[in-house]
């Protein structure tokens, strides 16, 4: 087990190895794409059709490029130098250099390079806030709110705690054997063994819905939605990847109708909160 140390270093070391994985993650199979597809439903519902968008914690830029193709102006910001460098390559390959106004290495904990009320929308998708330690999480959320214009939507997705517990016996039984590691997950939602490759271990915080909602000050925002991006598919990824077209069609209708329930969000691998700045 990796003991608690410099969280920033753990996260940077992780994305130094896995920036290409992060680019492919959302399209590798049907189940992985469900996070993308569900997010897209709500981006289309709440994002302005035009304007300047901050993609904070953007990774290698898959959402940035998609929004640029829709006609939005986008500023990409990510903590990892490797992610930003890969994003530059992907933006150029997509011929979106004019719409992507800047690509910046930086952290969601400190957005001081941007003035108050700078952006028509702010997105922070895929779980960047899950890589921020407890002492900085409120500051990160406050920064995301600060740089948004009044009335602007803010989208933040994080990784969910109960989804891990639903699957842990099947997928990560060794974590249960480790008293300290399992206690950290149960009591604090913290994992210092995060990552698809055990040779590179990083830090991730897994949220409950209540915990995520509590970070958004009610005097500064109006909550619009809480969404479970994978929902009831979370324990059935293998089956979802192989079901026939008609079964998938009906399952997806069910998912869309139930994804905004708090219960659905709480059991999802990724939960999305959407708020509007007052």
C-alpha cells in the first residue's frame, strides 16, 4: 500500500504514464462510453450554444474538442503536463486550434489566472475533483464557481464510493485484506492504490452524493441536477458490452429515465452534479 504522502506528486506521476489511456478511456467499449453518452445528454440540455467555456481538469481534451466542434470557444486546463501536451496534438489533429483559445497546465485548486465571472460555462468532468485531497476540495469548488459568470452552468463529475463497495469483492478482494486500505476507503473514501496498473499507484477520493452536494454553497449556486452516469449498469458492464441492439435500446431508455435519482447517482462509478451560479 502507498502511504499518504504528497498527493499532487502521486497524481502527476499517474498521468505521466496514463495520458493515452485517459484519451481512450471514454470510448474503449459500450460501458465506458456510457459515462460520455450520459454526460452529453446534460451538456446539451444546459450548456449555452455559444460562449467561452472552461474545461477544468480536461485531461487530453476529448470534451474540449467536442465542444469546439459544436461552435464553443474553449480554454483547456489540466494538472498534468503530459495531458496538456497530448491535448495540443489532438486539438491540432481535429483542426480546432481557432476554437480552443488556450491550453494551460494548472490546477483546479488555483484558478487565479482567470478573473471573476470569466466563463459562460465551466465543466470539470471525469473526476478531477476526486484527485484533490480533503483540505483543498472546498477551495477547488469555490474557484470553479468564482470564474463562472452569473447564471452560468457548472458541471462537476466525481467517482462514487458505493460503486466501489458494490464491486470490491469481485474486482479488488486484496483491498479488503489490507486493514488500513479498507478502513481508508470505508471511513474516508480515500484510495492510495488507484489506477488500472498496480505498478503506478495514485490517489483518488470516492464521493457520496451528500458529500458532493455539501461542497456547493447554497448561497452561491442553485442545484439543477444530480446524475448517475453509469447507474444500474455498474455491476453489469460485461453484459452491457455484449447485449443485442433491442435489449440495449430498452436498457438505455431505463437508464435515461432513472439516472437523475439520488440513489442512481450514489451507486454510479461517476456522479455528475450540475449547478447554476446565482
